């Protein structure tokens, strides 16, 4: 079908798709957390990371994560602050709470690692975080496939940061004393533990069951960094399953018209404004 151009017409089409949907899957990328107010480069970032900006020249939270620190004491001081800022300091952001109120029974698949869906009250059994979680450490080697919560460590070391370093004795380790790292997918050592595989199965089962009826795919803030995880599979589902509507919320890469998708709606407008109108 040709693209629906006017905002009001697209909004009406979204309302109808929600009304008709039997099941809803939310797919979310970093653009959703940005829209929700997680400040990766603005005033909040500059205030919280002022010592690191002055010392290392950091410009934003994303690129700073790749900085080649010379010492482990510097590396873990930064990451303690980073984890606290993204995972523990905010609580649930209003936009995520708004999504939970509107779609409490939706299944969520996300590349985000900030656990905002969990914090907002979505059923944890219906959340598949494919790329990890800032809240966990894993073995550097990826084996054994064990994760441990890092909240206690973060809260203990934050007051110890001095001159962008932590004391050597405060470096994090696994319970057996081995070296640890963040549970983020950066290479083949990423730990997919039993919970990851359980949620992967639940997601697959949900898609199979939902595809038998009217399925609504709500895609929020997913660009072309890792399109093969959510963006392209959502398009394929919308092509394969005849009663599926794909709604894309994307300011920069909406692709307002995809010829092979008969039921497709694209929004570039502010997500919160759209949800409030719904």
C-alpha cells in the first residue's frame, strides 16, 4: 500500500491496528532510551562525567565506552560510573512506564542493556534482552556461563573513585577470584546463560503463537547498527504473516514506504507525543 502521509491518518491507522491486534511485540533499540531521556551526550552526561571529560576528552557516553584506558583502576572507575548512570541512577523513565500502561501484555525484544522495560514493570518472562544487561558481570573468558549482579560492587566503589581511579583492592572479580567483565555482547565470549536461552525460546514460541492471528509489531528507535536482530526480522515477519502490521517509530531512518509490506506505518514524530495521542 502507498505511504500514509498525514500524521492524523497514521495515528488513526495505529489506533485501529492496536484495537485489532491479538498479540503485540515491542522491538526496541537505543533510540527509545534516547527519546525517553537517557542523556548520552547532554547536560546530565557533562555534569556526571566532568572529571573524565576533562582528563580524557570524552564527548559522549557511547564513544567513551571504547576508550583504551592504561590501567584497570582507571577502566573500572569509569565503568562503575557508567553502570551506575545508565542502570541504577534513573529508575524507570516515564516513556517506558507509558509503554507499560498501554501494552502491559506485550512481549519485548530489545538490544538495549539498561533494563528499562524491567524497571517499568513489564513481565520479566516477556522480556528478551538479546545483547546483555549493564547489571551483570560475567567471566572474561566467557566460561563458565555464569552471571553475577554488580549492584553491590558499584555502590561500594563509587565513593572510592579518586582522580578517575579506584583502589587496586577494589577491582571486581568473579566469586572464584577470576577476572570479570561486563555482560555486553562485544565478541564471542559474551555469556548466554540459562536465562538468556530461556527467554530466547519464549520469544520464539510467542512469535509462532502470535503469527496465527492479528499480530502488531511496534518497532522503537532501531537503526542500522544491528538491524539483523530486530529491524529486519520484523520486516520479514510483516511480509510472511498475512495479518501482521508493522509500526516503525524512527526519527532518522523510518523508510516511510516499503513496497513489500502491505500493512506498514512509519512515524518520525516524538514517541511520547504519539503514545499520548493514542
